[in-house]
């Protein structure tokens, strides 16, 4: 039957989603490598036992204290609570509650080693939230009895009973308000702490071993990781907020169900059973109908991020677009992305409307149930109307718990999409880091830069650029790489810098920190002028004084920049403020401050004049820095010892710089 494979597929998808949720959630509360998912779930249950026991002990102590000071108050207004406590402690229920409390405490004690590194803090906050939920649900359960007595007092025209109960009702509301407000505060506090931890964890993995470069997020043909910025910022915010909201709501539903189901059962067993059956049927229909929402929400998150990225791209390249007068093309591309977003959102509207109709139908149908089931006993005089009012109130609490999935199905769909995007990003980054570390361990580090029989191919197309290359650069040697456009010059620099790995052969690189790469368009940080110059070193004035920075800028012919900005702590939009030539000279100042032993220059002087170019290369030679250059200017030959010529088909030749241009090709 086709239904069985469909159910199996849904179960498989649910288990995969649960595993992803565990990998994202558990590490903040328990180390993933030391505990499994069942221990995590068990500890959540143990937390309820601990909080429940604390509430029971506190309530018992409070009632004993109040009875000792004002016995008339407890006898008149709180006799039901006092009687329930006496019944509990005088029966096996008291032994059961104490046993569950002890089991919960022992569970946390047994796993205390895994709660180091401040992992006890989220459990403490979660315990406070559960405590408040239990207190509010206890008050709500008591309000059911107050509502019964109020209704009967109104029907019986009993002002004394009505006046007494209305004051108790007001006091319950006054007590419940700050508890519910504090619960919202602590939930938000736990959410921001969790988001901070998760974002830092993802950023750490993202920045480890150049994973941010290797996952190549903008190449949609190679990876499904789009918009990593959105996944780290928006998806982590949505994930932590939604996870906490569902966790708190689940605890709330469990507590509401537990406290109200017994009261409802004692009022009407038929009403309780019919409610169970009706809820089960409604939830099943809604869950089946909502499967489409998960994919639509997943796509909507991606299209929203793509649209925003297109607008950011226009902002970052505003000057170039203005020079080209490319507004029309950029507008068409932006509107194309917007059109995809709107098309998917229209589908989302349709399906969400369908789900809302089913939800509303379920809720409206549930309103009729108590009238259909309890009308007979009331009309026959077997039940007071106050009991009907109480049953209706407790039924609403039970339905809140049973209709939890029905009420939140659209939010659950968005939550599932958020889990999928965030878990996919986390998995890809972790795999990239593992592959990078394995590749790095396979590449030896040495005192120089040595390439042995290396064959280099592009990672995407697998096109061979250089075949069986062998060369070495050590000491203060200087190598110039030349060849036609697209022959693999920059790819070679990626290989010697460790960004790409050779298909065959080995590359022996200098120790980390001893090699610096300067591209044609230097990287400009979002920071101060001091941070620009010291990057990637920390901008510590103790390491680089203002006089030191000023002298280096003068060395690279940027004295005018010092005059314009004498304060090195000034922040500006440096990529737009500085011309490309100034940026290239600033990159050389950065190079001199970092003092590496090896430098890789990818047309790093293409935007400066020949005289300035000669001056910058002389600065490197004076400091005995070995360098590999890529460039097209014939004047570059004078600054290098050897020339590596590539032809783009895999062939190459290595000749002395003095012979380049005179020897046959």
C-alpha cells in the first residue's frame, strides 16, 4: 500500500530533523561528545521533577507558616489547598513526589562534570522558567474552582460567597501577573545567551582553517550553502527564539494538561474522552496538510536573503555601476530576485490560508463539545451550572495542551526550515574544516617554499592549469610569474598560499605567519586607520606606536594620508575614500609592519606609477624579503631573479630573469 512507504518516509524525515535539532541544541546544555540525546531528554524530565518537588516543598512550608499565624485565613479561603496537601503527604503520592524529586536531583548530580564551563547557567534559567510555569498553571487550576463557586453564587444570589470568591480571584490575578511577566524576561535572557553562544560557535568554525573561503557560498553549482551571513545572524536568532518558545510552550502544555486533566476527568469522563478523540483527528488532518509549508518556508528564507544580498551588492559597487551607467541592468536583476521572492510568498499565503481554515474549524468545533456532552446532565439537574463553567475552563486548558501542534503548525513549519538551513550550514562548515585539516597535515611546513611535481587543476571544472611543476623560493629569492590571461597565474598563487591543494605532488609552505599575500585590490577592513595598517596583527599601540605607523606611511609615499588623518583611531569608509593606488601603497605599509619572510604579490603594483613601483620593490629587497610576483609590466623583470612562464595548457618553463625576453619561447 502506498500509505506505508509515505509514513516511513515521513518518520525518516522526522528522525533526521530530530537529529539535526539535537546537534544544534544539546551542545549549549551538554557536551555532544560526552552525552547522547537520551541523556539530554532525561535531564529535561529530571528538571521538571526537581522543580515540581521544590514547588511542593515551598507550598507546604508556606501553608504551614500562614496557618500558624492566621489559621482563620487558611480555614476560610485556602481549605481546599490545605486539604490537598494533607491528602498528598498522608498517602503514597507524597512518597512518589519525594522519589521523583530525589531522582531528578541525583540525575543532575551524576552528570555534574558535563555541566562545567557555565553549562549550569542555562539549566538554572530553564528551571526558573519551569518554576514560574508551574506556579501560573497551579493558579489557573485553582481559578477553575473559584469560577465554579462564583457562577453558583451568582445563580443562587449569594452575595457573601460571591464577595469572598471575587477577592480571591483578584488576588490570584495580581499574583499571576508578575510571575508571567518574569517568565517572559527570563526566557528572553536565556534566548540571547544561547544565541550569543551559538553565533560564536558558528563564527569560530566559519573562520577556522579558512572555511569561509573553501565553502565558496556564492557558487550555487558547487554548494547549497547560500548566504552564510544570514544563517549566522538571522537563522541563529530565529532558531534560538523558536526553540525556546516551543520548549517553554511544551512545558506549559504538559503542566496545563497534568493539572487539569484529572479535574476534568472527575467532572465528566465522557467529555474527556470525546476531547481526546476530536483532538487526535484534527491534529492528524492538519499535520498531513502542512507538509508543503516546510519547503515553502525554507525557500522563502533563501529568497529573502538573495534579494537583500543583491541590494547590498549594489551599495558596495555603487561607483562602478555609476561609471558604467548600469542602473537598468541592476534594476532588472534586483526585480528578478524580488519576483522569485513574491512568487514563493504567494504560494506560502495560499497554504497558510488553508492551514488557518483547518485550524479555525478545529477550534470552533471544540467550542461545541462541552455543550453537546454536558447539556444532558445540566438539563436533567444532575450537574450545577457552576460545574459546567468549571469544566469549560479546565477543558480550554486541556485543549491548549492537546491542540499545541495544531495551534503552532505554521510556526513549526518555519522552525523546521530554520533547523534545516542552520544544520546544513553547520554540517558543511564542519566537513570543510575536517577536510582542510587533513589536507594541511598532508602538506609539510618548512623554512622555504618548495613545489615538487605539482599538478594544479581548478576545483570546480577540474581543468588542468599547470602540470608537473617543480620549483623553490628560499632566502631572499624573487620569482616573477607571467603568462596570458587565464593561464593559471593567480591559481598558482592560491596553491603556494595554501588556499588550493594540488591534484598531484606536494607543496612545502613556510610556517604560518611567515607568508603574506597581497592581491591587486587589497583588502580594507571595517575599522580605524590603525587597524588597516596592523591587519592581521592586533592594533596594539604597544606593538605599533603612532610614530612607527607614521614613518611606514611616509616610506610608501602616503605622507599626505598622515596629514589628512593624523589620528590613527579615526574610522572611515576606506575602500571608497582611498584610490586603488593608495590602497596598494597602504597594503605595502601593512606588509612592512608585519615583516613576513615571504610575500606573494598578485599584480599588487598595477595601479601605481613605474617610479613608485620601483620604490616599493626596493623596500622589499632592502629587508631581504623573498617574494613571488604576478604581473604584466615588462619593468617587473628587473626586480626578480627568475621568471616562471605559463601557457595555460599545463606547460611551463623556468628561466633566469636576465634571459626572459631574449630566449626563444
